[in-house]
C-alpha cells in the first residue's frame, strides 16, 4: 500500500508529545548548539529569547523522534491487519521551516504530520515523493515549529 | 566580535571542520531517528544511502556546531526565526570529514526591533571529496555594533 492510501492527504496525524527538560536542552546544546541562551539559564536572561530555550535543531530532532515512534506503531498495526506497509525512504530535505516561539525548559511539545501530496518521481521509476506539513505545538496551544518536508517512497 | 554591520553581502565565513565516526552516527540516531540505515552498517549498505549514514537532522545539528565553532561564537547572534530551505544532497557516511561555508546574501535592520537586524545566509556543507552534502538558506538575528565598541582586526572582511 502507498502512504496516500493509509494516510489521507489533508488529514493531520498527531505523532506524540515530548517534554523538554532543562537537562535535555543543555545536553543537546552543549553538543550541537552551545549558544548561551541554549546552555546557561542565567546568561539566557540577557538575550532576546529571555530564558533557557531549546536549540531549534533539538525541536526538529524531537519531531523526527516522535514521527519514527508513531511510524513503528503504524507499521506494526498495518502488518497485523494483513496490509503491506508503505516503504518510506530517506528525505531529500525541507523548506519553510519556522521556529515561531522559543521552546523553554519544561515545555511539552505535541508533534503532528499532514500529508499534502504524493507524486511519482519521473527521474527515478518506482519511486514517489511525498510532501508533508509538520508542526509542533506547546502545552499552551501555541505553534512553536512549522515546516514542510519531503520523503521518498518505494513501490 | 562580529556585529550586524560586518555581514556585508558576498562575505564568506568558513565553517569549522569535523569528522564523523560510526559511534556518533548511531548515538544520534538511537535517540532521534532510529531507522536501520542510521543504526547499522549492513542495513545502510542495503539502502539507497550506500552505507551507515547520518540522520539528516544529525547533519543539520552538526552543521550548527560547525557554524558555531567557525564564526557564530564570536558574533552578536540572537538566534534564528527559521530555515527557508535545506537540501540533503548526498549521504553523510561514517568516516566522512565535513567542512563548509556561510555566504552572506543580504542584511537589513529590523524596524520592529531597534538595534537588531536580520542577515540571510547561504550555507554549504562539503565532504572530503569536495561534494556538497547539504545546502540551505536561513536568516539569523544579530545585534548592531554598540556605539562604544571599536572595530578590531578581523571583524571587517
């Protein structure tokens, strides 16, 4: 089965929620994005964001983590129903990514994915490309992350 | 220190270089992107990526670190509102050495926030074979140079 058959275009799927603790925010930032507003709660007060907040890349990685967790369950559910799961491949990239609000220590982000369209790739027979709109919303209902990404799918 | 005024269109700022080993690829993927081609050499070889390959989000996060170490740490950065696009052009495989550059496309003061401006960059990450593995454009906010701060050698291109 193809992705567009199991996840109808336009239908939003909530993939999961992730708590961003100060510890997690600092651990990720020390490795990948050690700007003071991501590593030091005191220093963060002197910057535009006004408090310790997650690296935008941490927020994005969280979206992927929740998508993979959701997809593993979906994959198992389809197999249990005797349906061959879609064969998703790597992603060529993303666009229009907006970090709309900082993700502060203690925030819980609920992630979602919406399939926009699916089309065969002319340059690579047997392969389709899916465009999805992706989102992260905090516990106050504010959208913190929004982007569009593509994912390959094999026949 | 690099301030808003120092980001003149066309200026090229080198990223720090970094070598990626299998353990780092597996560690990132285990936490954020546990797909077989990011966790296992054999599964990677069997995939269209051709080997144990870094998650695209790992490459993007590493790019962030390479930018920080290359030039962002000595700037007046106030973070970024987003990424216009980012393309994962080639797989990043275990053992690859990455380098790259940020090129200033345009810079403008923010009318809504006096003393701050937005600089748009083209970022390119390159492997040891001189292939572009990732490229993208994004704006970053910077503080303008304070009136009492003098320009030192290296700030201006």
